[in-house]
C-alpha cells in the first residue's frame, strides 16, 4: 500500500433520506483480508429493490472484492450479509445464483462457437431440448427489457455489446433479485453504453436491485439512484442524489479536492501536453510500419496493409474499438507474432523477423495491453519484474548479485513512484496502477530507447495513476522517444497524442490531428461509418 | 489500519513447521496403516519389524545398499525438481535410467575403455550414461517445443521405448548379450571390467557405498544454488510461471524447456550409470525395476526443495530395502511398501492441498 497513511473519511451528508424500497440485501460490518492485505473493512451497505446502486471507487478500492463477496466467489473475513432478512452466506457462485443473485463479469463466459440460444440454455436445461420454444421464451424476456437478441446467431459473430446483452439475458433468465454488473461499460461503444444504461433502469424498475460498478461519472449522473463510494476498502461517501453531488463524490473517490471534477483526467493530461520550450528532441524516424498485414490461424485478416511512420518525439494515438487489429499490431511490435506481409523498422533497422530480445536491443520499449499475461510475472517479486529482460546486468559468475539488484530496484521504485511495501513483494500483490508504473519503469529505461508502444496503458487505472502514466509517457516523448499509444479511451488520446489514426477492421480508416473538434468524426470512423 | 481477526479460521501453523510436520505426520500415519495391514495378514508384528530392520539397517551391507538406492532415487528426484522449476513434469525417470544403463554397459565393454588411466575408465562410461539420459529427456523437450506434445505423455512413452530397447539389447548377441555358450546362458550382458566399476568409498564389498554418494551431494548442492541464485535458474522460473511474459522479456523459452528436460534426463542417466557400474556390474532385463517411478515420487513429494528430495530418497531407499527383507524373512509381500508409498503420497498431496488452499483464501 502507499505510504501516505492518511485516510480521511469524508462522508457526504445526506439531507432527508429518500424513503427507498425496503432493502433486499444488507451487508453489516463486512471485512475481507487476503493474508495481511485488508481489501475491505467495516463495510455497511444495503441494496434495495428497484434501485440502480452504483459502486464508485478508484482501482484497488475494493469494488470488485465487494461484488465477489456478494456473488459467493470469496467469503467475508468478518461481518454478515442478509438477503430479505434471512442470513445470507453463499458457499459459492452456484449457491448465490440459487438465492437470486446474478452477476455479469467484466470477462464474458460465453462459448464463441455456439449459438446465442445454446449459450443461454447451457447448464440450465434438462431432458428434451426444444430450442424453438426456448427461443420464444427468451425473446419475450429480452423484449420486456428492451434487449434485442438474435437467438440463432453464433456468439463469435456478435459485437462486444451484443455479447454483453447475451450475458445479461443469461442472468435475467433466472429472474434474479440482485443483478451485479462489474464495470459493464468498459468495453462498449458510446451508443451501446446508452442502451445498457436504459436496460439497467428497466431491470431495476422490474423490482430487481441493480448493482453497477463503475468509475465513469457520466454514467452515474444518468442512471444511479444511489451511490456508495469506496476508498481503500472503506466506505468514504454515500449519496442518495448522486447527480447533484458529483464533485463531492469525486473528491471522496480520490480523497483530494476535485478542482476539475469530471473533467479531471482530461484536464490534467491536457496541461501536460503543452510542450515546454526546451531543447528540441533529436529528429529522425522512430518507427515505421510498411504495409504490415497479419492473418490469424484461421486465415482471417486481422491487420491489412497498415502503413504508418512515427517521428522521434511524436505521440501517435491509435483509436478504435477493441478487436480491430490493435492487439495483433501489439504482438508484432513485441516480437511475439510475425507479420504475414509487410515489414517494420525501428531506428532504420528491419525488425520484421526479430526476436523480442533483438527488438529490446534496438531501443524499442513495449507496454503490452495485457500486463498480467505479457508484461509481468505476478508470482515473481517487484524487483525481478523491474529487470525481467535485463537480469544479466546483475550477473556475477552466473549468479545474481541480489544486493546490486535491490539497490537499483529501490532507485527505480522511487523514480517512478511505484508504491509497494518493498522491492521483494510479489508483483501480483501490487495495485493495477503500481503494476503499470513498474512495467513503464522497465520499458522506459530500455537502453537507447527511441520507440515506445504503450497499449491501453491506463486500463483499469485510477485518476492519479493515469496522470502519472501519461506524465511519464510525455516526458519520454520530450526526450525524443516516438510513442505509439493505443487506447480505447478517445478522450485520453485526444488529450495526450499529437495525431490520431483510427483502426477499423485491421485498416487505418483515417487520420486526424488530436483536437477535440474532431471527436465526433473520429467516433464515426471508429464505428465503421465513413466520415 | 489493523483489523482484528474475529473470523472462525482454523489456527494456522507457521509455514516452516507445517512443511516439516506434514511429511512426518504422513509417514507416521502410513506406518500405522502398514502395521495394521501386517497384523491383518496374520504375521506377528515383531517378526515383520525385525525383518524390516535387518534389511534396512541390520548391518553395514544393508545400510550401504539402502544408501546406494537412495542416491539413485535422489538423482532422479533432483532432476524432477529441475524440470519442475520450468513448469515441466518429467515422468520419464525409468526410461532415462534404462538408457543410462545401456550406454554405461556399452561403453564399459567397449575395447580400450577398461585400460584408461586416472579413473577415466569409470568416469567416461558414467559421462556417457549421463549424456544418454540427457538426450532421452531433451527429446521430450524438443517434441514439446516443436509440436507441443505434452511432456507428461512423451516422457512416459519414451520410457516404454527405453525399457524395451534395454530388453532388446540384452536379448541380442549383436548388441550387449553375453556370448551364448549353452542354452542356459542368461539374457544379460557380460560383467563389466573391474576398472570400470565405480569405486567404493570403503574399498570393501561388505559396505559397498559408492562414490555416487559424494557425487550426489555435490550435484544436489550445485542444483540448489543454480535454482535459487543463478540467472539460469531465474529464467527457468520465469518460463515455468509465465512463458509468454518470459518470451517477451527475451528469454529463450524453447531452449529453456529443452535444457531443463536435458538436465532432468541427465540425472536419470547418471543414476542408471551408477546403478550399473556401482552395484549390478552387468546389464539385466530387470535393470531398473521401478527406481524411476520411485524417484518421481520423491521429486513430487519434495515440492521443489532439494533438501526434501534427499530426505524423501533416504526414506524410500530404506523402506524398499526393509520391504524386500520383510518379504524374504517374514513373508510379508513387498507390495506392502508400494501401498505405504502410495499412502504417503496421497496423504502429503492431500494435506498440501488443504494447506495451500488455506493460504489463498
């Protein structure tokens, strides 16, 4: 945990509590510890039928843990839950489901090869399977909540938003009393977010308690009846009229005055964007993609003749809905995949067939989109992860000089503001923001760095960490590093990048200067319509 | 911000103590079951125990035989731990021992080897056995890297191939079978020359602990150091924990896998060489008789600790010797030892599961 040690609990006063529906689910004095790490402490909260109850908080605040306790994935270390007045201590998710608690996870649990109807019936049906009758039943249910659904489409062909709808219908089929949605809007297009929020409202109106985890304030403004803010595992604020109290909620979430409220992130980043009149960065090309194409194993073209050149000191943003070739481009630049066609260069060197080690040696830093699977090894220590690709520098007769490694690790930890109990703690125990800072520390210290790929560098990070991450990337650019910044948050790209290319179905669909006036045009391109 | 724990979690042992109590408790429990089984067989317990003691610790010869057995098991177990560090499960110890034995025999019997000076007469065949076992292990690594064959399957199947190669080589005069002078000539190799035998520490056949023991100590110490402190050990660990991240970090994942299985196999091969040149002196069809699988169990139980490997190997080494003696002296089937080993494995693995789960929740 971080070292500040000061936790002020500023509870927003609630004048005249609205007479809400009776509580469905109450949590009293709930605490949850993992080893010595206290994830939640002294949580009192209640969810009532008919309300959309948002859980707001930075990453690592304990929102997901709280959901997992309700859904029976974890058991509370202390405290008790009651469901409709009866003791509720689920032994696992199946028990929770049986008691009327359903949850839509961030990661979908659907079988892509099967049809929608088969996914929905999976596990829930017995004996003879009458798909047509079931499909009618499900369509009726979907219609009730305004969820358009094609029962006989194959899930793999659906968009992310449509898949999420399938997940929601899967939950609604059980007629739950409590529906939990863990950051449901993180993967959606702006249009889709709107309809999801409408669905949430309708489900709540049917008498169900909808619990939605989010850190997007605009969504809270639109849909939340009540908000509970978590900060470092404790309730830091509650509000019955969230739409009117956004600034107070923000400051309760980040525990510092919200000067810029909802625009805080973008504002903070934009400030960093103004280039100081310092020495000009070294000129020249940092990275070049020359007609790069990539076919996946099944022969589907994921990248199609992408040509792009990045100057030193320049930040180029890649906008686009996820799954339009960004991951494949990331894998190629990391040396984990080879282009089917075309070539790419960094600093004039052809790296098309290069190994990850050669790529690193050519001054290329990679912040992969999946920092758990590709960027780090959770069970190794922070110090080991800081030098994962450069451990040899500590070699003495083939043995690791741990003393020198620790010294250097402590230096990095300080320079990059990684907050951890020490250099030897397991990397996996750090919060997302600190993990990302550590990955950045490693990649930004690549010798002779001239190109950096930063793929989704702020995913799942809180406002404070986002500021730090973009500050570091900015600094690198000022020192002459060319940056390719892939993000699904268009506002962040506009704030940070110099220009933006839009990926759609593996092609560059267009390019714009990073200026808010082009926001709509970029959004249109992202959705596949021509501008 | 300390939160008083009022939960009903069971009291937890400190990890070090739990790590020690667990195996000891499991062994004692298994012994108790064994005692009950012996009585159920109608054999007086005292008689059986006397026979067991005689076989395991009765005299210098018995102790030496148990130690030699333990050395072989510990080598296989050390190899298992090496591979396990890279996330690999080497179940091919039996085959790696077999090819080691065949290679050692072939080299010992090759012309000129017996006359080599400076101990090379026994070192060269031992080295050959080590390399042969290593190649046998690396083969599985190569298959995994190239075509993705699961090493559990490939090392096991390669074991069958190796064991039948051994049968073939002692059945065919064109290979290693001794010349057939009569129909009673046994299907085994010629005895190896005395100079190619691994020297005994005491120099006396009445207490035949071989040079394998100090060799094992060195290998175990080096392995422990390499795994915990070296760059290579770090890379193996990275590959074992997350091959994709390891690859991105520039670690040669394929080479690490092949190397780890080579080393695992090499230790099995060395065990085979020591068994042949230090104990059996001629290659027979039943050369290994389960050492590879016992060694695998030792490695599994040690849970990645070299010290654990040594302890487990000693336990199983003495258990086997005692068990054989019990069968001969008190007519308790030596299969009882298999039962006890099985019980120990199940108890420790089961208890470990609960301990680990306790840590995670």
